[in-house]
């Protein structure tokens, strides 16, 4: 790599890192100011609060990764243009494609990091973030209802859990109903259900099993029962955020299992799956758009480029959210919903790059 490549690549990565370090503390401060009363009211231990904000940082950095990069590229490229450095590069015989090369190299580095973050690090952060939020910060009936789970796990069994703690693998007010030929055969109830990783069993406390008979029922009660069930731990998690808490391999297996059950939430799960790949691709697209827009020196200076960049970012977020909701709430294809913004902005990137070269 030549001096030009190192110069731009260093600015690319350093400005992006500074953008993260600048906005993430602001986000934490704003979020803390909104939730501090509930944290104090619930007497949340400081280590849990610290872990929550670490999860918060990873969770939202993963969501806003491309936009932070987009704005940082516009910022430092506009600065190069205002200092006439871009003109100097191109006047020395460097083609625009050659000028773009260090940006692409930087995009590869950031995309690899985003891929690892989305597939492995963000799911763990999402689990802790959502669990802390529902435990301490929700404070409303709708959030509590979102925790309740009612799911058919196979042809004969239906489970219900009022609330599930993903950190401790504990569900409260557990119920399992077993049917045969559309008739209830038995019903199991427990005050809580706990997954014991050591022997891969479920521990039920205040256990009750009612076996339905022709003339009368048989009731079995025990203080504690360790048993096996035909469902996995993930089946106890709320539908709303379960997909976000699974790594890529776990999520693909989970989707296959849910498809075999005929789940109505496949669209929601596939949106999360496809976004793990579409987000790194969007880094390349937004980088090219940012360079094409900001490499030209404008009369209004850096402010015009940043305003245009924010406008494009808002449109990108709009399409991403609208199509994502369509796929989650209807039969709209999740693949189209996730990839359409990238296709649309990819066409825009090609158009802007062609004009920038001219």
C-alpha cells in the first residue's frame, strides 16, 4: 500500500472510531437520564446496571453501525475536499477508482467486524439488554404482556410461561397441556421452571399434574420435580426478541424447527437472520455513496454534505424499518424486505459514483 492508501485508511478508521466514541456516551447519558428513576426505585445492583449499559452499547452499535460509518466517511472526506486534498490527489494522475481503493479496504475491515458482531457478540448483548429492560425498566402492562408466552411446541403439547428470565434460565407460572385427538389428557403446572445445564433437565417447583379421567381426575403434587421435556430452552423465551438472542447457527436451527411446527412468526425470525448478512453489505454501499457525495468541494462547505448525508440516512432507515415491519406482520417476503434498501441504495451508489468519476 502506498502513502495515499495509508493516509485515507487511517482517517477512515480513526474517524469512524471517534464517531462511535462520541455518540455512544451521549446515547448512554440520555438513556440513563430517562431510566434512572426506575433503576433507583428497583434498587438494581451496580454490577447489573454496568452490564446493562455494556449490553446497551453493543446492541445499539450493531443497529446503527452503517449509519455511524456513513456519517464519519462524509465528515472526513468533506474535510479532504475543503482542503483541496481530493483535487490534489486526482490532479496527480490518480483515477477516482484508485482514490476509492482505501475506502473499500476500510469497508472490508469494518464489514468483517460487523459480521462477527452481528452473528456472535450482539445476540448475547441483546439477551442481557432485553432481560434487564423487562425486569426493571418496563413498568407498563404492555411490556409485561410481551413477556407472556403461549406456544404450541408440537402436535400434542402447548406451553405457557408468564415471564422468562434469560439470564438465570427461569420461567414463572409454567403450564403444559397435552392433547390427544383434540382431548386434554393431562395438564402440568409449576410456580417456576428452571433449566439445569449440568444434566440438561428442567426443574419444576410447586409441581402439579392433573390427569384427566373419564369419571374423575387424578391430581399429583410435589414440591420439586426434575424431568425432561420435548422442547428447548429457547422455546420459553418471548417471541418478540428471541431471534435477536441467538447466534447465527442457533438461529438457523431455530428457524428450521419453527418452520416444521408451522409457526406464524417465521417472518420476524428471518428478518433478523437476513440482516446479519445485509448489514455488512450496506457498509460498502453507504461508503461509496458517502465518498461520491462528499469528494466534491461545495460552496456551502461540509455542512451541505452532512445535511445531505443525514437526509439519505433517514431515507435508508425509513425503508429498512417499513419493509422490516411489513415482513414481520404480513406474508411479505423477509428476503425482499431486508435486501430491498440495499438494492435501492446500491443503484443510487452506482449512479452517484458514475457522476463523481465524470
